[in-house]
């Protein structure tokens, strides 16, 4: 045990230094007041509102070992009751509009919503389709948007770092 | 004549009036008349028991002409008085409850007349002073209770089967008691208990062992002790609920009375060699306690669950009785007195909370028509009083501090723990095992009653009948209220009954008098270190709960509050099908105790006609059969059947053949006599 502690102390941190924070949009979006209240630790609940699952793969990648967004203080949780922020993907379909609203209601305040991908921002290629109610912003208030179809993991990491401020 | 004798006489008179009222009065007022008179009989029995425990002189009545040969004699001592008081108290609650419960098909003459007779027989058993009287009262109690068990046999087919089981087992038990007591009485000048006591010192250990063993079998069968418990979880659910309460809380306790009376009192003078009896009693008790509560934990039939819980509690009582006997055989009178006091106090406590639970279960059964916990739930809205009373009973039954069973189980554990320094390998092995068994039982009891109360009464209704349940009439609530008041009083002020229990212990001759000194607030063990104050404990718990709630309120009020709907995964309102059922609640326990319970699982998957890969329906069945019953009773029943089949070959129905049998047997007898003489 002692030897293990000594080893830990001797080696120290071996991770590469974190990349610089890049602002999402040119000029840098100001960190919202709500995000500042979360003090660098953000519990994230992912909601698939009708996505093609392209964004899900990129989210999985962002939380995977390569991009490892958890080191910036974000964590995926299994219930909106535990969450500070919602990560919503896809255009909001008719069947998912009400569940999305309920999920948003179930998140304790203060709460943030990140719209991931072009579909979540403006319905993308599905705009005007019969099954689609609208973009995420039409159903619940959105704080941060991540463009791309699908967005690169770096973009998702940047958006989440926007929330955690780290 | 002393107060005790007068009160017992009054009780008999009231029971007689009730029986006459049942036969003679019109159907409209029958239940009320019978219930009121039976309640008076019970109250008089309670007074008689309390007076006898207070030591108001030995009340003795002899009626030599009442029965041929031996006559009838009654005498009351503190030990009998304790059980008399228990029976009387339970009878009051059950009789008052019975007035309102009698509505559906239970107001016939035979059923109504049987109940006061049953109560009278139970009152007379602990007062009997000769073997003949005792056996007559015991048999009367068995017969009247059998009539009551089969009261609803026209409405449900299972009742008849339960009745057969009960009749056979209680009469086999009766035969065992008969054999034991007659062997004993054969060594005495007459069959009075006093003469038996006097000759006990001259019995050989073998005869003493036969007497004790035979009576133990009979009394254990009555007390529902494993492996003779099979009738209990069958008969209790099928009997009308106030009868279940009287049977489970009062009649079953009389089995314990028999063991204490014969083992400690009548055979008390037998010198040496008794330790194995009490180790056997203790072992049976420990096995019954653990097995009973395990079965209760996995069953979903509310009254069956309570029946198994009776087996558990009688097991705990027998652990105390067995420990008392072991200590007494080792000459440690203080501990023996403590253990027996714990056992007798547990008899009283069990009577209080089990009558309350059975009456509340009957109230649920009457309102919803179902005993299956998986079909109940949500009764809190429709039946608030019953829910509160059942909750109180569940707390009382689950050995947690403000509860009733806690006090007696604490005393029991104290006596077992303090018994450890006692000499001997047997003590060193049995006492820790017994403590472990009591602890395991207490833990499982909590799970069982959380299941019964939480699944049965809280959350949402699982069936339309449960949703439409309405509160029971006032007489039923009054009966439950009386039992609940007894539970609360026993939980908070056990010091009130402890002196009487001490006198009963002294009267049994097992240990020193007053093993526990009970004050108004706290009680202290005599001879060993230990004290407990249930009242202060309950107050402290109450203060802690109020304090925590108030603090939380204060803290919560500092933030803005928002009312949000219950989280339902966004998919719409929660339904009753998403709730925990009694089956699913008990599933982890079933998994842990898989080897002991050996549940039967049946999963039937029906595939779609066009493809094996598509499932049309899945049917899941799970049963938890009583393993002791299957292993022990099936072979015996099969042997009895085989014997009967073999006998049938001899009885063909031909008269000639029967005449031939008679002729040849008489001839054979004459030849035998001619040769031997």
C-alpha cells in the first residue's frame, strides 16, 4: 500500500495537458450566468428527440477515451432528475415533443440545453417533414448550439467546456 | 369464592347466554347479541386471569358429578391466569369485531353458536386442574374451532380441504397428548395435577421422557411448530377473520401453555436428565422461527403470511422456553426466570399484535374480496383507519424499537447472551446459534411486514376492487382499536405487566420470581446487567423524527420550491402495473434463500405461428411449495393411502366373507387362549 502511494507520488500526472479552449463562434460566446452557477461540474442527460444517431456516435466519441470530455467536469447521467444540462440531438419529432418538454421540466433549476447537430438547430435536411414539429429551440429554450452534420467530437467537447468553464 | 373464580364463572355464564342467543334469537340481532355476550365473557375471562396473576388466592372448583369417572375440577394459578387473560383479551377484540364481520353468510346459527363455545373452551383449558378436565376442554376447543374453520365451506372449495388437514392434525396431536398424560396419570393415585406433581419425583427418566415427548408432539402441533405446522397456513386463511385472530393469537398460545405446564410444573420434580428435552424444544423453536418467517416473507396471500408469522412467533417463544429449561437444568435460576419471562411476555405481545393484524386483514378481505397482496394496494385512500391500524400492527410485529415485539425479543436476546458464560458445551454451542436465529428472524420479519404494509396498503390500487374499497363498520374498527390499544400499551409500558409475568414464571417453578423489575418508565433485569426504557426510547425516536423533519423543512424553505410531476421517463402517467408487487419485492429474498425454499419456476413461451423468432406470449408461474410438507407429509400420506388400498382388498362388500372373518378370528382367539392358559 505504502509502495503504491509512493509510486503515485513519484510518477504524478501523466496525462497530456488539456488543449486550449476554443470558442464555438467567432468572437466567443459569453459564458451564460447559469453555467457559471454550476461551478465547473455539469451532469448531462442526453435526449434523442428524433436523431439519425449520427450525432450519438459523435457524442459517444466525445465521452470516449480519445476526447475524454469527462476530464473537463462533465458526466453523462441516467435521469434528468440528476442532470444540470440536456444534450438534445435530432429534429424534434411529434412523438418526442411531449417527452422532451417533460424531460426539461424534470431537470432541477438552474438548467441548460445544448442542441447538438444541424437537425437540432434548424431541422437540417428534415425541415418541413410531416413527422417533425420543429427544431429543439421551438420546444425548449436552448443555451448553446453545436453546428455540424454530424458535429465533430471536438465541437461537442468545446460546447461542453463552454458549460463547465474549464 | 375469590374474584378470579367469580369472574371465570361469570365468563362461562356469559358464554352460555351467547350460545343460547345464537340459537334462539332472530337473524337480525343474532350477531350483535352473540358478539356482545361473547365480549362480556372475554372481559370476565380477562379479569379472572388478571386476578389470578395478582395472586388473589388459589381459586379451585370441583364438580365431581359433571363427568363420569373422574369428575371436573378447575383451579387458577398465576401461570394459568396469564393464558386466561390472553384468551380473554383476544376474545373481547374478536367478538366485538365479529358483530360487524358477520354480514356475509356467517350469521347462521351453527357458526354463531360455535364462537362463544370456542371462547369458553379456550378459557377453561388453562384453568383445568385434572387430566380428564384438561383433555375434555382441549377437545372441545379443537372441535369448536374446526366448526368455525369450515364455516365458509359452501362458498370456497379450499375451505373443506383446510378443514380436513386441521381436523386430522389436531386430533393426532390430541392422541399424542392423551397418551402422554395417561401414561403420567397411570403412575399417580388419581388424575389431579396436584397428584401428578407429587409423583413426578418418582418417575424413571425414561417414563418422564415418554410423557414429555408425547405431550410435546401434541402441544407443538397446536402451536404450529415446524414440522407439525402444516395445518396452520391452511386453516388460518380459510377461517373467518375474527376466528383466525382468536385461533392465531389465543388458541395457538395454549400449545405453549401445555409445554410449560407439563414440562416445568408437572414434571418439575423429576430429578436430572432433562436437558435434552429443552435443547430439543429450543432447536424446534429456532427452526420454526426462521422457517416460518422465510415462508411468510415470500408468500403473497395476506392471511397465509400472517399464519406463517404465527409459526415464527411461537418458535421464538419456544426458544425462550427451551432456554429457560436449559438454564434451569444447569441450576441457573435467574437466567431461567428471565428467559421464561421473555417467552411469556412474547406470548402476550404476539396475542396483541397478531389479533390486530388478522382483524385488519379481515377488514381488507371484506372490503375487496381478495387476500392476494398482488391485487391490493392503494387502500390508504378508501380505508384510512384500517391502513393506520395495520401499519401499527406491522410495526408492532417487526421487532424494531417503538414496536411491541421489540421488548420481549430484547429480553429473549438478553437472556441468551447472558447465558453464554454458563458452563457446558451444549450451552456454549446452542446459545450463540439461538441468538443468530433470533436476529435473522427479526430482520426477515421487518422485510415481511414492510412488504405486507407497503404493497398491500400504499401506492396505487392494482385491481378495481381495491380501488373501490370502503372503510369497515364501527364495530370492526372498535375491535381493531382495542387490539391496537393493547399493542401501544404493551410497547410503551411493559412494566405494567412484568410483575404479573414474574409471578407466572414463579408459579411454573422454572426460575426465580421477578426476573425483571418494571418501573413506570424503565425496566431493569435482576441478577444480570441490563435495563431498557421503551417509553424513553419511543420519545427519543419521536423527538428525532420531528427534529429531522423540522430541520429539512427549514432548510428547504430557504430555496424556491417548484411542484413538478413525478418522473415517468417522459412516457406518460405511471400505472399500477409499474409498481413493486409482493412477488417482486420478495424476489431477492427468494434468490438468497433459494436452497432452503426451492421455488418452482415455470416459464412458457408461445412462438408466433409464422416464425420461431417472434414471441407471441410469455407465461410465468412461480410457486413456493412448503418443502417440509413435501418431504415429510407426502411419504406418510402415500403410506396411509397404500395401507388403505391394501385394506380394501380384504373388504369386498361380501357379507359371507365378513362372517367368515368373524368366525375365523374367534376360532383363532379361542385356540390361542386354549394353548396359553
